[in-house]
């Protein structure tokens, strides 16, 4: 059986090293599933991987794409929990940028057939990242405060909406004034355009509230100001490094405020977590997303053979939504 895919032949410039080509798929083994891919977003991590700047890099040649959604076409004789016609996603599995793929059945998560295709394609990375950041590092109760930078990112938007449902208050740092009302409409309590001295602005805006959790996707000075905004015994979690600058930690935060610092990577969480717990999390998240009509804006869709135009658009810093590959 033949498939069309985007193949990465070398790390570096996507325009030179990403190729749209036909490939031959092997026969199904007993525990495998043939999936017809429907959609996959272009995430920052995908671009970093193509450029060779990601934490873990695959052997080449490889098919990029760290999340997506597809419909099961065929199952091997030993597969029992998945059947033809099911919608499936692929947590922590590279290879989404193709129109057909073969997967090990235990790697798949079945989702409700009522779930929108494009929204379902974005389930495997950002929603679970936001959920784990909210729930794994400190117990937050209704009325508690958290602060995050990169608040208009996909993870940031999910954090705002998940927190609102739980009654947790959010302080959201952005780079453009045009985002303020947009994030408030999602449920953000406070939205601040990044400026110095940020931590003093935060104290004024919150009436010097004790902020328990800081969420950092930027690094550099932004991360330092997020940490300075935290109350005693607060925790800061870093899950991204958009500025490509290291996290700077003031000595006083460690000595006098006992701030704790953590890192988080959803791929590592998937790797070390029981499959039943992963499935239970997705059941919870997808139910919440559907009940509260939580969506991620999509700015443009491209076909696989338009990969270079899609990557160029996805690299733009000022976008109003995700760039999607539609198969």
C-alpha cells in the first residue's frame, strides 16, 4: 500500500530538507492499525525538530509531525480495543505529516466520533500540557492565583480556560495590547502587556496577592519577573524557551521566599505514565472541551504538498491561530 508523506532528509532549512513524496507501507502486523490521517497542526516543536534544535531528534529520514488525528481503516488480528471507523490520536508519536500511517495499537487513543476533526488534531500536545501544569505541581483551589507568560499561546489559552472552570484566577503576560480583550473573553482575570518592572505591575494589579504558581514558556528576563511575582513557597514551572535565553533565578527567591523551580515536558510525562492514566486524562480533557466548547483558533489550512508555504506561515510571530495540514 502506498502513502504520501512529508519526509525530512536532513536537519536544517525546511525549504531544502522537507520533501513531499510517495512511500510504500509494509503489511500490517497482528498488533498494528492502518490509519488514514485527516489533519495535523504545525507546532513550534515541529519546526524546532526540522531545524535540528529539539531536545530529542529522530533518525533520518523521518516523517515529522508530533500530533494529529486519523480514522482507522484496518486493524491487525490481535487488535481488540480499536476498530475500523474509530477516530484516533497519537500521543508522543512522531510521523503525523502523511495521508496514511501504520501504528502500534497501544500507542493510540480513541476519541469520540463527535469530536471536530481539526480540534481533535490538536488534542495530544497542548491540552494535556496545560492540564498537567495546572494539576501536577501545586494544589490550586478556587480563588488561588497563577501567573503565566506566552499567555496567547495554545497552552496559555487552555490554561486560562481550564483555570476558569476550576475557579482559579489567572494573570496573563502578553506582548501586544491587541490580545488583552481577546484573552479576557476567554476568561482571563488580568492581562498585562510585558513591560518593566513587571513584578511590581503584577503586585499592583492583584493588590499584592500571594501567587502560588508561575508558568514560564519564555525564559530570560520574563521568567525572572514571573518568579519575582510569586508569593512565599510558590512554584515556577518552565515548559518552553521562546526567547532562547536561560531562566535567571535571583538568590533571594531561593533563600528568603523558598521558591521552587521545575521543568516539564509532555513527551517525558507520556513516556513514564501508565497507559490507563493517560487514557483517563484524555477522557477528562475531551469531556471538558466539549462541554465548555473550548476551541483553538485556526488561521489557515494547507495540503501536504504545500508544506513549505505552511511552514513559512507558521513561523510568523503575529498570527491569529494555528496553521493546519489537511490530508
